[in-house]
């Protein structure tokens, strides 16, 4: 079965980022205000960068696998960030 390397890489982040997304949605729903969604978008961007930095710091050896596939770390982080923000905005 073929798996995209980006999806494999995103599996490392999916639990953490989805918990952050769901908690943000719950806060926006509880407050019944869209103004929180604007603020929480910046919180989500910051936490995504923090999760990426933590992955880079503690799992740097796993990036060698993706680098051997021809995918640089910056490309992977950018694609995961775009997918995660798209999920948040939907």
C-alpha cells in the first residue's frame, strides 16, 4: 500500500494539533463569538511552530529518512502547517 511521505510525517503531529484545534473550537463555541477564532488562529500558528520545533529538536534522526526520499525538512514542515491550518479554517 502506497503512503505519501507527507502523510507519514503528519502522523507525528496529528494528535497534538487536533487536540489544540478541538479545544479552540470548543472555546469559540462556548463563548459564542467569532472574535475568539481570530485570536485562537494566532495561538494555533504559534503552537504549530512550537510542535515543529520540538519535533526538530527531539526527533532529528527521523528527518534523515525523509531527506533520503528527496523531501527537505522545510518542505515537510510547510506542507504539514498548511494542511493543519486548512483543517482549522474549515
